[in-house]
C-alpha cells in the first residue's frame, strides 16, 4: 500500500484494468519460485527490490524488508542460482510519487541514498545489479506500445494522475511507470542522473559488483528512403546507451521489431504470426537489438528480458529456440553476450493491462497461487540443460 501503483490502481478514474491484489504472491512464495527455476535446470534468477517496502516513509528504512531480500539472495545461492537484482523496477514509494516522482530535482539523490542503504545490506551476495528497469521509456510509452494503445490511454492516464494528486493533497503525483508525462525531458534528465548516482552508490559499497541498467530496445528496421528509424533510435535509446558506456554491462529487453518508413511504423506483414497484442512475432529481433545495444554502448550485454505475450504457448515454445539461434549467431560474430533471462517465470500482473497478458513459462491459479509448467518451460529448460541449441 506504500507503492505508487497501489494508488494508481485505486484512483478514480483509473486506467488499470483491474487491481493487482496479491499478484502472484511471489513475495511469500519466493522459495517455490526458486525451486521452479532450479528444477528447470536454469542457473540465474532475476528479481527486484521493492523500494516502497524498504523505504516506506521518506528517510525511514525497514530492516525487516532488507532481511527479507537478503534471505532471497541467500536462497538463490543455496540452490546454486545466480541472483540478479534490480534495485528499482518501475514502482516507487507513494511519498516519492507525491513529491513529483522523477520530475523532482531531489529524485536522483533520494534514489542514490536508497541504493546505498540497500547495497550495504545486500550487495555481498548479489551476482549482478541493475539500477533501473526500462527508464528509457518514461514519457515515451505512447510511442512504443503496440497499435494505438498509447495514444488512446494518454488522456486517461493524465486524469488518473490528477485524481491521485487530489487524493494525496499534492500538486503532482507522478508514478514511476507513467504513460503521461508533462515534462519528459526533465524526467529523463533526472532518471539518467539517478542511474549514475545509484550506480556510484552501489559501487562505493562493493566495487567489484557488476552494475548495469536494463533498457527496452525494439529491433528497429528501415523501410524505403528517409526512414524514421534512426530518429526513433536517437529518441528512444541513444542517451541511455551512451550513459551505459560507464556500466559493466547493459541489459537488453526485447519483444519485437518495428519497421519504419518515412511516415511512421508499419503494421505487421500480412500473414505474419502475431502475439496477443497484434504485434509480429519475429525471432531475429532479439539478436538485432543486442547487436545495436553493443554497437552504441561498447559494453557487454545481458538479455534481462525476452519473451512473448501469448495465450498460445506453442508460439512461445517456437520463439525461444528460434530467437536463441539468432542470438548465438550474434555471439559468434563477436558480440559479448553474458546471459539470457526469459520473461517471465509465471504469468503475472502486467501493469495497466492487468492479468490478461500471458508471458509466463508457468500458468498461475489466482486463487491457490499454484504454478503449472507450460510446454515452453521444458523447451527452455532443455536448452539450458544441454547448454546447446
């Protein structure tokens, strides 16, 4: 309840399809989830710290919550799993959002203080650290969401934020995962500064800990003369890939490609296989995004998310080996890829879209929280067990 997303879900009006409720209950069932990962033959587990749990009020830090995450890290190690920890995955404390979120000039220093406190308690056992999740999208989600979803929800998202501001008695309530951002340049500047300050805070505690940032990167391609591709790349990724030059690695999160002509993004080709949002399923997109990220940043890449929103698990089972085959080609070309993380282990709560999207390798029973493996889980597990395609 200290999270900005909780406030957004319960605002009137809200763009959220439904409340998150208990979500997948992974906070309580983390041991079950780690056992699933180990049982599949995988060797790493990515999870995030919840800033709102660790710092529920400004300047007040919860030892109990830090101990919870320490137990998760130790649980990974006990199972032979490498813990990859994201310090902030979109959601921020409600008090942070109520002072303008990432639009507030104080935001980078507040984030750095939180990173310092968390790192001093947790960093000894972490394998890799990520400061932020997909910060390059803040203020630009309307551009990258499939079809007309972004433009359609923009006004409603603004109304939701205004309702939350009234509820909290503040001038502005800006959550960490907004669709509408009145001042995207200010927010992006503060996020970039926050990443740098957070990275330095973590490194000050443990200099040898690899630290990066995860970026949402579509495989953008050209079509015809005067294509908008390069302009879109400059807008969506370039500042962050340049900032990543100071990182130990850059996290790439890819789900699809976009083909740009001189007027905009082209629709999926006729007859192409599509995901549940209507976007083309294009297995080479992961390798394309990874090549581009390394080309600009010059640092090694970890695939921190990749997958498909599909209720048809057959599409997922086909995508995984096809995409990894293309990724292996990029590696053979010399692109330093340090790892691959699939999104996601379990079907879960997908922000404003609620529980309808299905990205998981396991289904979720929302009443019992039972996880049931899909055939795609065995596909990925088999590749991991063989360490070969």
